[in-house]
C-alpha cells in the first residue's frame, strides 16, 4: 500500500529497519470450494498472525463445515479448537512429522488413525486462557498419504491430516482429491491480485484502503456469482469459465444495462450475458502447469533501498565516461 504516515502507523512492519519498505496488509479469506466465492474476510497488519485472523472469523463457521487449509493452519491447537469448540472438521497438511509406524489403527493402504498430543512448547496466544484450559490435550486424527504428481507442482507425495475418521463415508482418495482442489482457491487469490489489481492498494489512509479492498472483494463475488449462474443455467462446467473473460464481459454489458430504458431490455441483456459466458469456454486443461513464476519483466530502474535524503542515484553512462576521462588526465 502507499507509504504514508497514517498507513505506516496502522500497518507497521514486523521489525523496524532503516531500509524503506511499503506498509503491508495481511488478509485471511474463507472461500467456497464449490464456486470460489468469498464467504468472509479478516484483515490486519503483519503483527497479527493468520491464526488470530482465522479466530476472528469463527462466527462464520457453522457446525458440520469442512475447512480445507494450507500447512500454516494444520497445527494441533487449531484443529482441536475447530473440532471441539466450533464442531468444524479440518482437512490439510501439517508442520508436524507424521510417522505411520506409530499409528493407532490401520484403515487401509497409507491410511491410519493417529493419536496427537499437545506439545508443551506449543502456545496459542490467539485463544483465551479459559478456552485453552477447556481444550483436550490429545485427540484422534486420521492421516492419509498419497501421490499428487502434477506438472508445475513442487510436491510429489503429500500427507494430509483430517478429523474425518470414517473411511467408508470419506474414502482416502476423495480426501486427497479435496485437498488438491485447494489449488483452485490459490488461483482465486491470483485473480484478486492480478485481474482485480489488488496486489498494490493506492489509498493514502487506512479507511480508504479498507474501502478499496472490500470493493474488490465485492467485485470478485459479483463475477463469481455471475459465472455460477451462467454455468447452472446452460449446464456447462464452472471450471471451464474464465474469470478474466467474465470480468471483461460484465464490464461491457454493465454499460449497456445502464443505458437500457426498460426492465425488459435489461433482462434480455442479462440473459445474453449469461449465454455469452457459457459459450466462451476455455480449453479443457486437466493438470495444467502453473509454475511459481512471474511473466512481467522487471523494471530497469533500481530499487529505492535507502532513505531519500541518503539515496545515491546511479550515474548515467555518459557521466561515467566523463569521469573516467578526467581521471586519466589527472584532473580528478
């Protein structure tokens, strides 16, 4: 975000440094795995952990939900809090080493029940002391290990832990497939940052920044809901609809709808919009490679890595040649 005194006071860096840095905002979002719609969001500075932001979204989680999270959320306090307090099941990787030889029971090939105990060094400052005292110190979890090889993926095999213990109701292969679908939510984040240009916010005050951020989140949900309606009415796979193409179509049709003089005309344009989205499908790309790389070339200008009054600009080529000639002549 913009480097202003108000933004820096509301979003300070983790460690004070003399190197100029831009204020950064931390955002935790609950997505719908079915449609990619944002269900809830919490934001804070880098001094607020992602676990604390997830705890602030507890009211948005209903009993019986299944939360698919990345490795940062696969800790014992988070899993036991979700299961015991919120009655929400968890599915994801974990930072803890899973040893199948210490299993409680074998459910199938690479499918075990484990007993997890709370680590003495594990702290949960985002939980109140009363809640921590009421949480159990051990619980039974299920670990599923399998292959997830796809082009562009760094991992070849993953071990997923979950509180879904019934192997008949939740087969191991479906649990792995559900975790692999989490990558679609990473692409939703990419749509927010790239297509909706949310990577850099331009507001000069925290209030303006929040309005700018939530305006983009609302626009994201608007496009996602339009895509879901088009896929439902015209019986096409939702994954085959392009977010960028849908965003461009909504922008163009919005101007025509604003100039329409009757409700019937707007309804016709809306039906035509849904038909346009359903007819413009992206090619079927199973296992498409999505490397962790940027396409845009870096700027030729150097970074401002010092305060402005101490920064020394790089001399231009003709200035360097002039200084070199003066030094050879002994004039410098």
